[in-house]
C-alpha cells in the first residue's frame, strides 16, 4: 500500500420521492501514473465490472487537480467526450473554490512574518519552554502559540487570533532574545494583522457552513449567495468607517486606519467569488423557483432558463409551471419538506425530474476528504500489511450509513451452549 494513489468515489442517489442517500461507492487504487486518462480508464472499468447504470449520471464533482479538471485530457473532459454517457453537470468542489477565493488577499507579508515568528518559538524545544514559562508568569489565559499550515485552511483564523492575543508577550519574549521587533510595533502592520484576522474569521464561518454530510447544491448556493451579500455589507460599512463587524480592527483606537485599502481587498474577494462561482450563479434562479415555486416569477423567463439548463422541452415546462403556481392545494403545503414528492409523475413529469436531478447534485468533495481522514487511521504504522481489498472493506465499514439489523442476524445464528463434565 506504500506510494499507491487512491481514487475515492462517492455517489448520491435521488429517489422518486425526491429523497436522497449518500454512500461510499468504491476506492480504486492507481498503481502507476495518475493522469486524467488513467483515472478515466480505471473508473469506466469499475463501472463496467459492476454494471453501474451510468445513463442516470447527472453530475460529477471533483477537486481542482489538473488530472480532474483539465480542459482536454482531464477526467471530466474525457467523460464529456464519451458518447455513451449522458449530458451532465460538473463542479469544482465549492469548499476548495472558497478557499482559493481567500488567497486573493494581498496580505502575504503579514502571514509570512507571523508564521516565521511562531515557528522560531515553537520549532525549538528550549524556546518553546521558555515562552510557556513567560506566559505562566504573566498569568496569560493561553499556554502556547498555535501552528498553521496552508493545507489546513481553517487553522489560519485561530492561528492569527491567538497571535493577536499574545502579541505583547511575543514582543517581550523577542526583545529579551535580542530579535528585531520593529515591525510588530508598526501601526500600519498591526492594522493589517487585525484586518486579516477579522476577514479570516468571516471566511472560516462560511467554510464551516459548507462542510458536512447531506449538503445539497441548494444549500451550497444559498450559503455562497449569503456570503457574497455579507461581503457587500462589509464593504459598505468600511465606506462609512463602521467597524462593528471588524472586532480586531475596531480595537486599534489610536491607529490611523487605511479604509480605502481594506475596502479594495474585500472588493477583490467579492470579485473572485463572482468569478469562481459563476457556474453556480447560473443555477440560482432555477434553485430559487424549485425551493419555493409560488414566488412571483416570470414564467416565460424562468422556464427558458430551466429548459436551457436541463435540456427540456420549453412548452411542457411552461405548462407545468403555470399549473403548479395556480394549484392552491399544493401552495398550502409549499413549506412541507416532502413537497416535491406530492407531485404526480403524470401531471408534472418535467418538474419532478428537475427536482430529482437537483437533489442528486454534489456541491463539494467533503465526503472524499473525510474518507481520507479515515484512511489515515486505517493505515496505522502498526500494520505490517494492508491489501487493496482489505482497505476497501475497512473504509466501507467506517463510512457507510447502513445500520445492520442485529436482531435479524441473531435469529439466524444457532447458539452453542457450553457443557460441563
């Protein structure tokens, strides 16, 4: 199992009552290269062996690796070129995209300086012990600094927050050590640190919202649109010099704050969100209608958007939309979680199909990320051997939502009573 690449595959199944189920499908070992063509061949071979109904495919969601998203030879591109596969949506993981949006912040100097200082203390046992002694002497509520790595996106917020809170102790410790601390006393740099800490906190909050199991594309779109509105609110507040949503920056009462600079930084993040999530934006009006079809909509325009998105007959869609909007019985049950299951296939075939397809869409690769966390536990250093089949079985047990009926299994088990001589 050493140096073997693993392709983890999850599926989301949508049922006629518009309920859905997420399940671990398989993990495919890639023994040699991991090009898009290798992934494509391995997956199609697996699908053929197990007779998967790929004609029901609605969407493929991947990470941003070139082997997955390459324009010509990526896995998704090769699937699109396969005439045996139906037309499908494809998304680059929403969570990965959100993290990439945060990288447009022009604050690399702040992160490099803070990480260099923290690493100089944490990486050496003696320095770390001395710093902890100083924290105890100053009766600080914290006992240590936090580490950060770019791979662990959520760690940056807590890392910066802790650095901010321990800044006086850090400066004192570095002064005693004879290090240059001039930059840590610069008002403009401290304002940048405070701003970055505040913004990272906001970005972390949306990242946490996007994570988790059973997240539909509707949930993802709602969260992204909500955060874009929040970014616009933050920009407007900076224009008014209102810092109520910037706790760390607000604490810099004596500093001269460059509001225009921070307004520009937030504007760059908002523009990046608009660019990266343009594909999701195309689904917004469709999702809005499907969440609550009785809102005031222009039937002709909305039906045209849905028809173009899902490649359906425009005339049939318009008729079904008019019927559903006019149905007072259905409107009374519009907030029911099982609303779309109330529609009959005979009367609303197109809308039911769209509801099922939207339910089946993955917006992120969160499940795959969590699977690799489980794999790390399974691949313990105490194992001396682990086959591909064994790994697949262990992962299935760790990830499945299936709950065995132990009572039924016990009924078919014969008890062997012990006897005494």
